[in-house]
C-alpha cells in the first residue's frame, strides 16, 4: 500500500527536549504511548515505521500553537520542517502552521513556506488561540490560502488536556466551518480529529459543502464512531482522508486497524491515498517519490 498520512508531527528527541510537542507525561500515559517512544523517535526510525505500515508520504506540521506571548505556547519553526522535507522529499511534505496574532508577518511566512519551500497546505489549532474557526482574525489567512491555492486543515471537536500547565477550551465545533465555507467557496477546508464528540455535525458539514473534508486522525480506527466508518465507506467516500496525528496514534497500528474494518476496496483506496492526492495535489506515483528521495540522499 502507498498510503498518505495527512496529519503527522515531528516528535524527535529534539522536539521533546525543546518543549515543542505540547504533550506532558500524563497525556502520554493516558494515550498509552510506549515508554520507549516518550523521549522522541528519530526521523530515520519513523521512516522505517512508515515503511512497515505501508505509508509512502506523511505531511509534517510546522506547528504554531498559541500566541508566543502567552505562557506554554510553542512552535516548530517552518525552517525545521523544511529541512526534514528537503532531506526526504519523496516521503515528507510540509504544512504551515497559522498564528493569527502574527499579522502581516504571518501572512508573509505562509507565502514563503509555500512558494520557496514547497509546503502543500496550512494548519490551524483554533483551541490554542481560544478563537473558533469562524473568527475574523483567521480570515486573512483563509484569503491567503485561496490566493496560494492550498487547503487548510484545523482541529475540530473537543480539546483534551494535553498539558496540565495549559488547559485549552474546546472552541472547534464543526458547525463553525459553515460560514467559512460559504465565505470562501474555493478554499478546501479539512476538519481533522474527526470532530469528536460532534462527529455527526462534522459529517453534515462535509455533506453540505463540496469544499469541506474530514481527517480521521488522533483516534485509533477500531474506536472510530460507527457513523464516520459508514460515511467514508458509502456516500462520503470522496470526502475523508487518513491521518494519524503521530505520536498520538502509531501508524502501524492505524493501518492494521483500518484493514480490520473490512471497507470496500474503492473506499479504502480513496481514504488512504486518492483523496489526499487530489486535495493536496501530491505526486501521483509513490515509485517516483521514492526515486526523488533517493536522488536527494545523493
């Protein structure tokens, strides 16, 4: 399988040491992260994990998590993600995090990430900013995504307690995408994390708007709500994209559990690869991507 994981975080020893994950030890234990992973996993070891899972490409998030003037906010610099993508261009593509409090500089950063570093989309964590997805402060970034012709993904649903030092409000009701989709009909909007506990609301938004899609990440597939499994296997086949939110979900576990769902073959292909190719305009051939990666390695 040549799957594409649309939601993946850098989680190496470097990010853990610099406090760039947003996850404390309590949350790691809560999601049953194996102890040997909790200090970070190298890019090389993660590539091996992708190979075992049958994942050809992962989209890496240059996270911007909260206003940096506020305690416990953090970011993974665009330059760090660009560096990893440049070293492995056939395996990783970048997603540019959005911080609405950076004003015009944030817009310039987003344009540079796409035009100069080949990032394929934008990423937004509304709960880190305490602003729902339809807040006016995001609108310049939505407009810039339209101008750059890239999709934007954002967490919808509730926000868990990822760190006891910074408890975040749940501002991402899927219904908040309704007005955004109306105001920006050409903008591809992805609600990631399934919309739990408002999954039916997320499905209704994807059904209503041709430019809204769903990312099924951050939850183990065997625990996906039945309604999302039905949707992606039937009338919503073209609207749902696979992701892990690594390190929250291990890709090997995710792929194995999806296989156990006994989806229709055409639904599984759409979920695991075809929808991501179309929405993010990624390279069609996994073989070509691996050849590109080999050339980059010299």
